[in-house]
């Protein structure tokens, strides 16, 4: 674990992880983390550089390490970078050690890891586009909780979300599907449109009645 204190970081463990460890080790920074900033971890191993986007939690920053992030053994130099619009601020740098492993074929990323992280998020959002909510606001996908959440963006006029559904229509709130409210049989005081199946049955009954006359 790395401790954060007033824009300074201190390594509280000698070993960060082992070379080629994959999805089993977490780099975690704990302390009073200033809000409103986007946090990246700047990494240097020899002449190789990487940039890793960090997830911010309650008094913490973290990322699950992959084999690509740990493709080299030896000392890694780490520094936190915070951005807020055009504002940029860095912490001090520190060194951590990654012991050598005897097997593994991961390569140091050709592009900064933050690019592949952003690409993964874009692919996930593309697979879960915004959908109209039943309360008149767009529902957007949360990549951290893996579920749709109500946003603050109102639906455009005429989109149907949050509107009163008139006679003859019905809205499935779970699937947000608008459909015709039909009747399955002919009734004297029923003003709903009837299905073709109900028409078929009714016409068949009339034909049977006519045959008895």
C-alpha cells in the first residue's frame, strides 16, 4: 500500500508485485485524496514509460495490476498526476521493486495503459447505450456497478418518457416498450381494439350461427 499525505506519497511495502502477476495484485493509495481531480499513475521502468488511470474511492485510489503493467522486473519509479481541466499537479516520486518471475510472456504496453483502459470503457458503453427512463430522464450505463442508472439529462419532448399514456396504449416500464392495448375477445362495452385472433374466433362463431338458420 502507498500512503498519500498532502501531495506526497510514501511506499509502505518493499515489493509492489511480482513480474507477470495478472489481475491478482492491487496497487492502492490511501489517505485524504482531494476531490474533483482525475488521477493517473505515471510509471517508469528503465527507459519504458506507462500511464495508468486510477479509480477513486473513499479516501483511496486503486487499480488492479495486469501482466502488461508488470512485464519487466526490477525497480519501478512511480508518481501520481492529478488533472482538473487545465490544472495539473504531481506528487513526489518513489521507487518500488518488482521481483523477477521465471515464466510469462507479457510485453510492456506499446501505448499507455490508460488508452486501453479508455478503449475498454468505450466498448462497454457502446454495448450499453443510453435508454429512455420511465421518469422522463435518460438511463446511462455505470461501468463500475454494471447497471443502468438515472441521469440528470431529461428526455426530449415527444420521446414518451415521463408522459401519461393515453387510451389504447400501454407502456412496459421494465423494457420501456410502448404497444397497443388490445382485447382478446369481443365485449359489448369494451372500446379497446381487438386482436386478429379475436376477430377470427368471432367471425367463426357468426358463420356457425348462420349455418343453423
